[in-house]
């Protein structure tokens, strides 16, 4: 870490990590959700 650059590199890594995690979780949730078939009422 330099005095001119600060924590730019670390924040860039954290940002990419957060974005990747959100995408991964979105895909996981999409794969877990199964379409629910409506149950016919018997009356």
C-alpha cells in the first residue's frame, strides 16, 4: 500500500468479491426455486 494509492487495490478486490458472491447467490436461489403446481380443489 502506497501513500498515493491508498487502499484502492484492496477495495477493488472486496468489490469484485461482493459482486461475485451476489451473482453466485442469485444463481443458487434461481436453481432452488421450483415452480409450484396449483392443487385442484376437490369439493
